[in-house]
C-alpha cells in the first residue's frame, strides 16, 4: 500500500537530485580567497585611481619551506616629502582564507619607504603589494611564492 | 598564556638627517581562529591587530595586521632622525589589551 502512495520520480528530477548532491560534496570545506577576490579588493582600494610607474622592489622567497613564517619585504623609491610620499602599502595574498595580510601606513617623517615582516601562506600563491601614493595614484607589484608546508593552522 | 614580551631595537645615537633602521618583535601566538588545539577544539581568534610607532608623541608608522601575519609579529622600518627624542611603541591585541615599549634616541 505504501509503495503505491509514492509518486514515481521522473528521470529529470532524479538527475537534478544527483546534481545537487554532487555540488554539496564538491563544495570546499574552507573557502580560500581567490585571484578574483584579490582583484576585487584592489579595485575596491584603488577606486578607479590611476596606476603609476613607480617601482616596488619585493623581497620574498621563491620557495618557502614553511608557510608559517614567510618573509615579506618591500622597498619603494619615493622621496617621502610632504608633497610626494607613499601613504599606505597593502599586502594581499590570493590563496589565503582572506586576501588581506597587512596594511602599512607610512608618513613623510620616516624619510624612506620600506618595511619587512613575516606572513602566513596557506599554499602556493601570488602575493600582491599595492601602494597608495599621496598624489592619489597607485603602484602594484606581485610575486609567486611556492609553499611546501602550508601555514594556516589545522 | 605565555607572557607577551615586546622587544625593540633602536640605535642609541644618530646624526641629524640620518635614516636609521628600527626593529620590533613581540612574542605573541597570533591565534588566527582557524587552528585546532590538542582536543580538536578551535582556538578562538586572538591576534595583535595594530602596531603604532610614535616619535615625541607624534605617530610616524602604523600597521594594521590580519590573521595572515605570522606568530611573533616582526617588523623592520626606517626612520629619519631630525631631533633627539623618545620612541613609543604600542601593540594592540584583539579585545583591547595593549603592550608597550619605549626607547630614546640621542643626537651625536
């Protein structure tokens, strides 16, 4: 009697259910920032501002054995005067759970624009350094870091 | 939690106009909120989220940090010495706890 009450499933409906199940299992457990997220973040930060030709020198390892401690150093050729200086430098990583790594706020009192720190990288990925200049324009540089052991806990 | 200890390296003396290098290190686990402890429980997020270096009371360099910054946040940055004075460094942890350090610079 019970079997008769069940409505037969059409072939189309069965395929839809299968598709939904597949999508659930394939969904990543931990969503990571993607290249799109970084591109989106950059356009959000620059807000249509012009890109300048200013050189940014990056010092990052090509291959990082330990993703927990990856050196990030940058140097920007800027006179660092009131009229012409680097205001902010953003470090963005496209393979981490969130693209933002750190934001460095510079002032002309520093006399030069450079900084060194260490960051975590969860996997091999591109690291982008975006500099906001006092004249409203931006400069950007990126590098790929190969990570042997990821560094996002777990 | 292990005691948080800040260490700073600032030259004792400098010439006027000289650009000196300042190094700071603070011992802090920087729990990102994504790692698990021995019992499989998620360690809640607790990081140093900002750093400020001020010279004679005026902020000269600040950093906003995200969980992607490594444990024991380490920073090197330049500073152009124009007068003698005191450097004050402040690290702010999630929850508002502050850690401080200060150093003096003399003019040669």
